[in-house]
C-alpha cells in the first residue's frame, strides 16, 4: 500500500535518474563527436608513436651483419634481458638498473628531440667536457651505461658494444656525413626566471605523471616481466645522480617534448613552467649516487649549470645549481668566461 506522498517521491527519483542518464549520454556523445574536448592525459596509442619503416629491423635480410644489427636493436629495446642485473650469466650483468635505452631515447633511438641517435655515430669522435678529451662513440655509450643505467662499462670489443654500434650505424645510414639531423638532443624551453616551485612540481606529477610512473615513482613492471612497461623516475632502480637526466634543465626539456607519453615536440601539453617544476620535483627524490663524481669536468668552467653535484668553479649554492634560478649563473659564465651555457 503506497501513500500519495511516497508515490510522488518515487516518481521524483525516477525523473532524477532519467535526467542524469540523458545528461551522461549527451556528454559521452559530444566527447565522441569531438564537440566537447577535454585535456585528458594522452595514453599510449600505437598510431601516435610508431617506429618508422625506415628504422624497422624486421625488414632486414638475413645476413651476419643484419643479425648483429637486430641484436643491437633488441639490446636497445629490452636492455635488462641481455645485460641486466638479474640475468643468469654473471659475466653479462652490466646494467645496474632495469631501464632500457629506449626509455629515454624513445622509439628505439629514432624519435626527434628524445635525444635521437639517428646519425650519432657520424658525430663521433667528439670532444667531451666531462672528460676534457676526445671521446669515441663507445665511450659515449659507456657514459650512459655508468650513469643512466647506473652500471658498468661494456668492453669495447664485446658483442654487446659491437651490436649497439652496428645498430646505431644502421639507423644513421641515410644521415648526412656530419651526423647533424633534426631532433638531436631535446627541444629548447624558456627557462622560468625563478627557482623550481616544488609544490607545483608535485601537483603536476600527481595530475600528469602518477598514472604511469606511480605515486612512489617506481614505475610499473608486469608480473614476471624483465622490462618495465612504465620506467621508474626515482628510487634504487632509476638513473643515478651523475646522469644527464638528473640535470633539471635537461629533464625539463625531455619532459616537455615527450611526456606525458604520446606527446611529441610538435604537440607538447605541459607549459615550460610545469615541465621545469616537475623535472625539479622528480630530481629532488632519492636516487642512486654515483661514486667519483668529483673527477668529472677536469675543466670546471665547462660543467653544465644544472649539474646537481659539486664541485663548481662559481660561488652559487648547490641548491641553486639543482633548482635555479639559472639566469644569474648563466650570466656569470657569460661575463666571466664568455661561455654561453644552455644546460
Ligand atoms: C601514459 C603513461 C605515461 C605518463 C602519463 C607519463 N609517462 Fe613518462 N614515460 C612513460 C613511458 C612508457 C616511458 C618510457 C618510454 C619508452 O620506453 O618508449 C616514460 C619515460 C619517462 C622518462 C625517462 C625514463 C626514466 O625512467 O627516467 C621520464 C623522465 C619521464 N617519463 C617523466 C614523466 C613525467 C615527468 C611525466 C608527467 C609530466 C610522465 N613521464 C608522464 C609513460 C608515461
Ligand atoms: C635515463 C635516461 C637515459 C637512458 C636510460 C639512456 N640514455 Fe643515453 N642519453 C641520455 C641523455 C639525457 C643524453 C644526453 C643528450 C643531450 O645532452 O643532448 C644521452 C646521450 C646519449 C648518446 C649521445 C647522443 C648525442 O647526440 O651525442 C648516446 C650514443 C647514448 N646516449 C646511448 C645510450 C645507450 C646505448 C643507452 C642504453 C645502454 C642509453 N643511452 C640509455 C639519457 C639516457
């Protein structure tokens, strides 16, 4: 037995539910048809990011040379499977973390402004400030082995080093003689003329990065998988404090042109401010410490301004080298040594 009052409140409830359903349908329809647009985090989607046919090793014919190139490609894409710290062969454990080269040199080293390695072999040997001498491509790869991979060097005559170089030569086979191609290094940003805002960095991390890299920056590895699906940004399995990515300017430039995953240098989502703040935030978290960093840059005036570890040949604090503002430091080197510093 219902009373009139109850019946009318049931009808009221039904009306509310129907209106909500209609509204939801309209909202979904307008998003699908593109009438309404939200700036959701871009999720990995095959057609956004795909290795170009020109760099697809599966098209290679069968030969000893191709086998080496393919091994180099696999090493680049799934580094921990071949030289990781958990593999059975003790003599092949060269990496100190489970990152893969492609985690930073995206699309197997071919994505513009993700430190693209197309043509890189032609750019070496090259003068290197960190060592203050001419360095070979092998020495440069080992720079990433000891820092980005927090590991040890690959012997120059090892099959792994030979394969990596063969792969890099192959992706650069159509590059000009001087190796200069669009997309070397990272995209430039306008550095905010202030220190990193760590609070904003944390907020950007929560809004744009946490989904894939996790609230503790540990990344995500699927059960039993050797390779990360989403790599860690800090903690014991990340790059160490001697790595290029640990410089806030370098990290900000990488992030601007490549993160959240799916963006390119032509379609960035983050403002320069947000990229700078989130880069500062992740680089303030704990990560492995490299030994012997005091021997880097024998000529200290060549040290990049955002190198996070001392010694420096200027009077700015460690904190200012880690978090800015960088304009005064850049101006100092210009005035004192006539050097134009970019990172
Ligand atoms: C949709 C998932 C996703 C989101 C969101 C995302 N990333 Fe990533 N990120 C990745 C993947 C995947 C890679 C490795 C790329 C590869 O292997 O192709 C990566 C690599 C990186 C790297 C270099 C590798 C490493 O482990 O150090 C950094 C730094 C990074 N991301 C920072 C960020 C920051 C900062 C944000 C937020 C602004 C962000 N990412 C948002 C998926 C994501
Ligand atoms: C944590 C990120 C990260 C990982 C992982 C990483 N690198 Fe790098 N690599 C960098 C950065 C940053 C640079 C410097 C780019 C710049 O300053 O323009 C760099 C530079 C290089 C260069 C010189 C590029 C040039 O244009 O002169 C080579 C070669 C290279 N890496 C090879 C490798 C190889 C091979 C691996 C895997 C064994 C690897 N890297 C893993 C971040 C990384």
